[in-house]
C-alpha cells in the first residue's frame, strides 16, 4: 500500500479502534482497581513501552531525546493535564457512566481546545464555532439525567473535567511542538504523568497483588494498546497525511465503536438520553468542523 492517503487512514482507523477500547475496558478494570492505581499502572506500562519505542525510531524529531531544562515546566504541565489529572478524572467518571456517554463527552475536546486557544493564543473563533460550543454544552445537558436539570451527575462532572484537562494538554502540546515531535512529547508526558502518580504506589502494589490474572492482563492491555500504540499510530497518521481532516474525521467513529464494543463485552445499550445528547454533540462537532473549513 503506497498511497499516503490510504496508509494514513489505516493508521487513523487503527488509532480510533484502540482508543474506543479504553472506554470499555477501563470500566471493566475499575471492578478490580481504584482510579489512582489504575492510572499509575496504565501510565507506567505506556512509559516502559515508549522507552523501547523511542530509541528504535532513531534520531531527529521522532527519536529519543532529553528535553531542555527550560522546557521541564511545560513537560510537567503536559504530564499533569494529559495523563495524571486526566486519568484520575476519567477513571472516576468511568465508575458511574457507561462507556458510550463517557466517550461522547470526551469528544467535545476539539471544541474546548479551540475555546482555550482563543484565550491563550488570541486565535479568532468564528461565530459558527461559538454556536458549536453552545450546542455541545446543550448535548451534555441533555445526556445528563435525560436533560431534566442543570445539576451535573458526579460521573458527568468528572468526565467534563477530564475533557477540559485534555484540552489543556493540547494547548501545552502546541507550545512544545515548536521544539519537539508529537511522539516525543507524548512519551515524556507519560513519563511525567507516571512520576506524579507515584504517590499511589503503595495502594497500587496492594491492588496488583489482590487482582486476578485476567485483571493484570487487562491493565497491561490498557497501557500498551490504547496508550502507547495508539499514540504511535496517531503520530504516524498525522505525519504522512496529505490533509489533516483525513485523519481527524475518524474521531467521529470513536463513540460508535465504543458503543459496539461495550455491547459485545458487557451487554446492554445506553439510555435514550445518551443517544439524543450524543446526536446533538456529534452535530456540534460537525458544525465545528465545517466552520473551520469555511474559515
């Protein structure tokens, strides 16, 4: 397969398939681990994988590197927002939310990132994108308790915090991209995220000793595939794509894939409010994408 457009789409599809598994299998893993230890194990496994991946990638913007001392605060902020605090909030929200709802709320990240870019970089935000932001919020309200009120259920609140944290990670990453490659940034963010989660180490060791063998294989899967491998595929897709939209448009598949996998693994379908609110949020993301093309 020598066509760059087809190759990048294959990488993008593989990425969203792997990401969709995180929503389902995190829910399953939380039957054996609490949010902090689960986050630490996932970060630690991904960090070990990157220690193998980066030297193999060779020198240059995709190879191993030591960040400059002046960039360490940004690396720390990236690890905190993208992994330490994000995984804590994501795991807390996953306890009570179904994977499809969780995934759809996280899908608002591109819109939230654009709003934060307006604040931090003074980027112009077209009126249609502000409308998309309002529409996405309306979708979240509709998903929350069937839209019966504006009080956020605890799980929904945690996932919204996770979405904001991931958006902040994107802002920090944009600054770091002036100096390093995206794969390098992801690797060092995982290293930093692992370091900040080490406070959970005693509890993590206790939970690992008590967990059955299949739970250990599950957290190993979460650390390697939706984490390290997905970032590797995503970076590769973005590096070779003729147009960014060929890659990013595949993110619209993630909630659907998460729903199918959740049905296959755990049985049952989301509530009607998830479908209604999800449709509104997907419409907001489509409006947001179209507004960007017009701009």
